[in-house]
C-alpha cells in the first residue's frame, strides 16, 4: 500500500472497506448475509490510482471473509480481475 494511506478499515455501518488518504477515501462496497459477502463496487480516487490501494481493499475483504467463513461473490469487475490473478483465494469464491 502507498505510504500516504492508513490501514484499511471495515466500515460495517456503511457496508464498505475503506482507506482514508488525507481528504480522499478509497472504498470497496459490499453486501453480506449469513454465508456470503458480495463485493459489489471498488472506487479509488483518480489521484490515488496506480498505488495498489484497490488491491489492498480486496485483500482486506478476503481476509475478513476467511475469518468469518464466508463465500465471496465478486460482482465488481475489479475484484473479479484481482481474484483471477491471485489463486490463493480460489477456495473462497462462490458462483454468481
């Protein structure tokens, strides 16, 4: 992750993982039920793109899902592409 960002937090009230970088917020929105977490939208401000923040958001979401025993539904194209490059998460990905 870029040096100018704080750690990813799970903002459960707004159903998103997020990183604050000064006045800018990067986020990965999700929906959750008892057995799954649907990752639906990733947004990184243009000024912060290319710094690996999107990947850090996905990693945080995947770690959360693993800890909670959830299957991941990658509806977001960015998340789906990331998971396609990182086979270590394959066992957690559900059918959409």
